[in-house]
C-alpha cells in the first residue's frame, strides 16, 4: 500500500467517522428538542390549571367575605 493510498484510506475513515458523528448529533439534538417541547407544553398546562384554581379560590373568598359582611350587618 502506497503512502497516498494510506492517506486516502485514513481520510475516508475520518470522513465516515465525522458523518456518523453528525448523524448521532442530529438524532440527539432532535430528541432533546422534543423533550423540551413536551416540558414546555406541560408547564403551560400547569399554569392554566393554577390560574383556574386561583380564580375559583378568589371567587370562594369573595363569596365568604360578602357572607361575613351580611352576617355582621344582620347582627347589628
């Protein structure tokens, strides 16, 4: 095997290794992005749920406050 053939073989192996590395990088990156999307969507769902719970809680507190004021006035 001549030096040129060895160099060409080595460069081919390096190129093939780089291609394999690039494909693995693309796969891992795509998987990471999917996990981030799922996490973001989960956070959005939880925020909506907490907002609804906060609204319901405020309504209950407002109703109880009105009831306490009404009871206080009826006792006077």
